[in-house]
C-alpha cells in the first residue's frame, strides 16, 4: 500500500502529547516454521507542532523511537511560536532587541531567508502578523477587514530580519515570525539523520512532510502517494517510488472555508495578505532536504504554475504541480525518475 504524502494529510491537533509506540511485531507461525523471522517493525504516533507525527522503523536499535520523541519535544520547545520561552517566542517579544538563539534556530532562519530571496518573497517567515488575523482552525472562520490586512502588510519583510554572526537574531519591533512553513521539514531531516545509522529503514510523516530512508524489508522502494485535491482524503492522484528522500506537498484543500460566497485557504500571499489565488491546488517537491522542500512547496502555491516551474528549475528541484482544474505539470524527467503512476 502506498503512503499518502500530504494526503493522508495529518493536520493540526490542539495540544502536544505522546502516544506510546505499538509493540514490535513477532514472527509469524509460517515464518517460524521455515526457520526465518519477520523483520522487527516498530511504529509510533505522537502529537507535536499541532501536527500528527507518525514513525515506522524497521529493525531499529533499542531506544530509537524514544529518542525520536525526545527530539520532537525539544524542537517544539525551541521552535514553536506558541510555546512561552521558545526561541521564536523570545524573538517575537524582544521589541527590536538582539536575541541569542540556538544554532539550529539560526540555521533555519538563514535557509528561510535564502528561499525568501530566491522566491521573490513568495515564502516568508515574517508573515505571522497576517496569519494572526485569520482563523482557519479555531472554528470562527475569521476573515480580516481590509483595514487590518493593509495595516499588517508592511510588517511582512523577511529582508529586515538580521542574523548576527554571533548567533543572534534581531527582528524590528512590531514584526513577528512563524517557522511553521519550514520547521517541520527541518525536524523531518533531523529524524531521518538519526534513523540512517540506527535502523534498517524508516518512514517518517509530519503532516504533509513524508521522509523515507533505508530499505524496506523486501528491498523494494517505498511508494508514496500524492493526494488528489479533487478527491476525498487519502485518495492519491499519483504514486511515486523512492528509496531515500523527502516528499512534501502543500495544498489549498485542507485548512479552508467559504464565507459570504468567497472561498479562502490558509496559504497566504505575502504581497496581498489574503489567500493565494493562483492556478495551483497543490505543489509537491521531492528532494533530500525536507526543510527546503517544505518552504519551496509553499512558495510554489503563491507563485502559480509558471513561477513555480521557474523556481524549481532555478533550484534544481523535482516537482509535481496540480492545478485547480486538475491539470498536472512536472519538472523534466520527474515521472521516470520516481516511477510515477497516475491513478486517474
């Protein structure tokens, strides 16, 4: 069965808590009779970063799953804007003063700045003042007034974030940042790095971020499904095959609502402060860096198909784009490279 990237679509949860891993599978009677054992498989599920996190490990070292959950908890405390005392919270509350941050936070912000520049601002971590005006998950379906939106727009400016060589971050007073568009990708990368040396293979999922590494027990490639934006949750429009790497999808079909005859979704255009109204319904990026794929997939939605293909080409990334009308675009050689099978 294919894994659904973005499409099994594990989205926001109210609080972070850990659910113990399922016990490892024991050898089947048939395998035991033949003198062989089924590979040990350990699966776990947790809630972090307002996202469901699922992990499946093949032949893991003892303690690996516990270490993964400990890493998730640490990153939540470090990178979440809603956790008091996190690096992001301290930056946002500093009133323009320099803030010493963890080296990992600094590295994420540096990469975010690079992607913001190359995408012409289509990806932005300083979009937080705008996102705070909307409610896509709390049930109120709040839409900001034009006055509120226009007042917040000047506060969206990633170029104004100063990263000091001494590991500090300076954010102009009044601005705020949110790493939600890039942090899950970074965390997926770090978990994958842990798994490469401590288990035979792993499947890691953080919402729309799926990372596979190592080998499946039978030696075959992993199969990752890409959600069909026009179908029910879990229905794939395409299935990809890969052995090591990340598949990240951003889409306009999950956190969304219709109000007063207008349809809105959570991917905001930093230039307008409203939902990105381009021709794309989803953008899938495949690469070794889930952090890069995370940010670039979001930028692709904002840019639309033409700009997205140009951005993917400039960065040398593989991508699959799906239009609101169902049209599919792909970077050169994408289908052959990932053995893509279309399901419609």
